[in-house]
C-alpha cells in the first residue's frame, strides 16, 4: 500500500425519498474533504436538505478522464473524496467504475457506504423467486439489439431486472409482448417517491396501461419472471 491513507468513499444516496439515507452516509459526507457528483445541481438538493456544504467536483460519463485525474490528485494529497451519483448506488448502471478502477490500480483506499438501490428495493417486494436473478440495467436503445437480448433473458428459468426510461418503456414492453405476452412482470415506477407505483401483471396488460400513455414521468425498474419449467 502507498503511504497515504486518504479514501474514496462510494456512497449510496436516496433514489427518491430523501429520508432513505444512512447515518453513516451522512457522517461521511460531513467529514469528507470534497464530493464528486454526477450532477452537482441534483446532489445539492440532498446536501442542502441536510445542511452539508463541501467542495463539489462534477464527475460524469462525459468527463470521466479529466475529472478522474483531479480526484486521484486530491486522494494523493491526503484528501478524502466521496463519489455520488444522482440516485442510488454509484457504479450500478451509473458513472463511477472508471475512477474506482483507477484508484484500485494505484493502491488507494476505496470503501463502499451501502444504502438505497432500486434493484434491491424492487426485488424485496416482488414476492417471486429472486435466486439467480440477472441484473441487466438499461438494454440497448437499438431495437434489434434490445430484442435479441430480451429473447435470451425470456428463455431463462430465472428472473431478470431491467431499468428503463419513460421515453422507451412502451417499446420495451411491446418487445416483451412480441415474445411472451403472458409473462408476469413487476413494473415499478418512481420508487420511493410520492407517485410510486408497483404493479404486478402480465406483459400484455402492462403494455395496454403504459404503451398508450403519451406522457410518462419517472424512471422504471422492471422484474421479468423466469420461464416456467416444463
């Protein structure tokens, strides 16, 4: 190990409800020297809510190399840096993997501070088997690639979890119906927020509900049940 003990903390933040943050996460945020945020404006809402004022660094998928070098420099100066994404746990379908890898490569301390996650939040309320579940995150926006991957997932006897934006959820549901309209899905919209919805139904019924809506707000987390064993 190197002779400095500064730490990069990978901190989970709320996915909607600002109360869903751990006491440890708040302490680390208050004690850190600076905070690297996917979107500083978004993170400020959380920080201001808890009265936390720190130096902020913008770190997102478009400036990973430049911002990453700045974070590494601060760590080597003995500064403790917190990594945040807009919501939930960093590096899970969010930016952060590159800086974590770079810090590991240079023998810097990297410590997770666990907390909210849309993935585990949904799995906890499906009431369906979650052993062996595949986490896919966001599928390709390209129709051919998306359908090809969906076909593979639907052939499995274990469940899968996807993330999807409100702009593409109708296309995703239509693709699932094309392969198996009777497959059970658990669709969660705006988890932990005021207008949270968690709906258990067949793929075709979900498509009827969401596919015909012209204006949909909020991110989606979708559990696809496994194929029944014959």
